[in-house]
C-alpha cells in the first residue's frame, strides 16, 4: 500500500509516452485499488476513461486554424488563446510546455463536475485522498449524474453538499491540458485569467492543501490578467476588465460577508437548533443582497443571476472561500518582491516546503501585514 503513489506516478508518466495509453488503465486501477481499496476502482475508472476521452478529442491549434471548416468565431478565439499562452510563458514565467496548445470540443457544458461537502454547522470541507496528488476538498466526475449521485448520498448522511460545474482543471503537468470548448468563448479577461490560473498549478502544488493551491493560483491569475490588459493597450478591453473587476469584487464581498456571518454563528455558544435556524436566515439573505447590489450598482449586469439561482449551503460558501482566503497573503508576498514573478514563485515554493502549521502561520503574517498596509495607505 505504501508504494501505491509511486505506482500511480509511473502509470501517469506512461500516458505521456506514445503507444502506452492502453496499458494506463490497468496500471492506474491497480495502484488506486492498492492505495484506497477495491471500492475505489469505479471512481478511478471513470476518471481514467474521462481523461483519455478528453485528451483524444484534442488536436493541435494549428490544425484547427488550417481547417476551412473551423467557424470564424472559434478561429478568432483560438488565435487569441495562442497569444495569451505565449504571454503566459514569456512574460509571467509560467511553464513553457504543450499545455493549452491543443483544443478539444467536448460537446458538453462542463469539463468535470466537482462535489463539495461540509458538516451542517461547519465551513470545513470534507476531503478525499488520491494517490500522487494527495487530499483535496472535492471529488470530481466527468459525468454530471455521477456527481449528483454522490452529492445525494452525502446529503442523506446529513452533510451539506453541492455540485459545481468546472470548465477546466489542471493535471499539474502530467498531461498536456488542452483548451476546451467549455471556456474558449469566454470574454477575453476571463479566458486569460483561467489559462494563467491553471498554468500556475504546474508551478507549485502542495499535497493536502486545497486552499493554499487555489489561493496561489488565484493570486497569479489576478497579477497576470492585470499585466495582460496593460500589454494589450486596448481601451475596450481595459473597460471590459474594469467591469469584470467590479462585478467579481462585488460577488466576493457578498460571499465573504456570508462566510464571516456563518463562521461567527458556528463559533457561538448558541444551541444547535438555533444555529440551524439562523444558518438558513443567513443563507436566504445572500441572494437578496445580490439582487440589491445588481439593481443598484451594476447598471443592468445580470451575469451572475444563474449562479445565484442554485441553493446556497455551507459547501458552496466553503468551496468559493478555498479560492480566495489566502489571496491577500500571496499578493503581499508578490508585492514584497516588487512584482518579480520568478522570485515570487521561489518564495512560494519555500512556503510549500514548510510544515502545515508553519505554512499557515507564515500566510497569516503576510495577510496581516497586507491588511495593515491597506489601512495606512492613503485613499
């Protein structure tokens, strides 16, 4: 059992070598079963088949551009993605490899669907552990019904559970992750920031620390997007970026307020029944506050309406928090290096080598320093 991660690593490595794909499934299933029990085999089977189908659907972007049947809109988006991808390596020091140099049309709305779950009176995500990659606060499926089934099982156990569509994910450099139809037509700022985010996962990844990994990638995407917009020098794009920042910041502020209210409630000495009642009031208030913000300050922007239609629970709040909670700390670290990304990456890798408690303490110190600096800064 202790050798399962090494076996998985070997099997994954085999996929990158031509002619080895057919042997991948058996090798990975054996490693996964050894590490997590035979009951895990169906889960890894769908993961393997889903990843292979995704990779098989991808072909080099030049092939799409040379094909006269490629629609003009898609052609323009792929050409833009090529420029974004080159900028990521040349200007942001992100990995220069084959990731996002191929494109796949998945003919579905999402690449995968992640299941998140928490206890009913907690914002701590349930974790699942995987060979090689360690533990993470989600379980991913390539088919929505499989994700819905797990979420229903978790809800039946009394947990808060939610299913989130995921347009893209990183295999951490094991495979050449392609551009996907699930996000390639997004507005330019969102397309760029997603590519930067996913490539950042190839720079630093810490086993068993979802918040560290996602917050780091979010900090990189934000820095990268600001530099991309500045480099483009396009007034229309600059305004699009400004609107994106306005709406995204508003969304995060709304969810952050709800997160703090819930955490304060769960830390309180109130009886469980009262906590459950108050929890529902807090969650019910979130869509109301969203509509008030949208109607008063966003000049008719309704881009998050569908997002707020889905039921809110602890799991949705905690999943969003994982991508944001440590971002101020990473941005403070980047600022301390005067925006030099290679030096920033080196510092983050040093943090990644710390024991979890030391890493958390270091991040808290950085976030505190950032908060003090923001208070002292003139308006």
